[in-house]
């Protein structure tokens, strides 16, 4: 009768890959009984697919499906690894006519696992969060636009798994000025946005909280007449700083080499200061904040890493806009041979 051999020399049959140099796939029977060996997961989908030794890696930078045609058995062959990063929050802009600075956008939330068990074949839906818009500054008397949060990224919608649907929360928008007397607060997110920096507007200077397990809080702005620095956006690896620096990102080796994702955007600095704000490290996708200069818009976060947008500093003549957040990413890895 099939499947009666449980162990050979104390080793579970499902854990035996070869006997006398022959793999289980080449053995039909053992001691007259059917030999139960390993099988591997098979799937298709993604914007790019690569191999890393015995592992296959699917990278999604746009919405789609991981179409699973077979689920592995034996040991951890049914488990997959995932990286889910949401879109980063938009950076803060500033109006002309005052010394002020926008905060840095919060990084998109970042979630990872190396032991997610697939329970069914078929399509496993994936959504990629877009980066939030940076706020557009304005001249006195006019109204600009408010920065926006990044979009959520989702793994495994519409199917089953050991952890169900996995959702990373979009990064929080930064605080900034979008009109002569109109300001907007930063917002919470996967990582929180940094606060706006300006004298007499301390209510808008507060950095906002990140989501537990996904990111960190944005920095509170420095509103003194020394700097007028926007707060840095929070990142997966750390909080945004009071003096502009964005929070560091988080590292993942899911592609086979270590890469940093989900860095917070740097806050801007006005022309009352002499130094640019600094974003999260470039590999983390966070954009550096800008001091006032001839560039009208701060840098944007890196797409595919969920970095926060940079904040922009103002002078007394021109309005400036914050940078957009970077789009998110979903990466799936599993043993295929």
C-alpha cells in the first residue's frame, strides 16, 4: 500500500532527498512501497522574475497576480518569503513671503516574513501603493495644494494563506504651507510625516506617528528663527529628526542581496539657514529635503522603495513645492527546485 514508509534509518521519508546518489524524484518505490519525496512551489507573474540559487523571486511594481500552479511539500517547501512596501508620503511645500519649510514625507509601511504558508493554488492578488503628491506652495493671497499620503500595498487579496491578506500602510504626508495663512498638518501612516517649520505656527510643527511594526514617527519641526527646519519623515528603521533628517529605512535580502527600503524624506530649510535637510539614505529611497534655491520642487522618493518625498524651504519671494513620495513594491520568494 502506498505511503506506508514513514522513516528510513530514523529519518522521515519526506525529508530524504537522495539515497545512494539517486534523488527521490527518480525512485518509484522503496522496499516495495511508494516513496514520498519533495515537491516544490511553482508560480508565474510579476513585472520581473529572477532566480537566486534554488529560489525564484517575483517583483511587482504594478498591480497584478501571483498565479500559483503548485504548492511545495516536505519541510518548508510550502513556505514563501514576502516583502511588502507601501507608497511614501508626499513632502511639504511652502508659500512665498515668509521664512518657512515643509516637512519630509513618511516612508511607506514595510512588512516582511520568511514563513508565510500558501494554502491554495490560483491567483493571489497584489496591489502596489502609489507615492503621495507633494504639496504645492503659493504666493500670498492664493491657495496651493496639500500634500497627500501614500497608497497601501497589498499581498494576497482574494485567496488564502497562513497570515491571510497582508497590507502595508501608505506613508504619512508632511506638514507644510499651501497659502498665505493656510497650513496643513502632517499625517500618520506606515511611517509618519514630518512637521512644518515656521515661527508662530507651532501647531503645525508636530511630526505624526507611524504604524507599529511597519515604521516610525516623523520628526517635529524646529520653528526657531535660527533654522525654520521642517521635520524629517519617519522611516522603517528610525524616527525622523527634529533638524530635517529623514528616518533610516529597513534592509531586506529577499532578492539575494541586501537592499534598503522605506526611508523617510528629509525636511526643508528656509533661506534663514545655510544647510539642506537630509533624506534617509539613498538606498532607502527617501528624498533629501531642499534649502531654498532656484529649484522650485524638492526631490521625490524612489519608486519601488516607498521612500518619503523631500520637504522644501522658502524664501521671502518665491513659493516652492514638496517632492512626491516613491511608489511601493511587493516581492515574493520561494524554493522552486
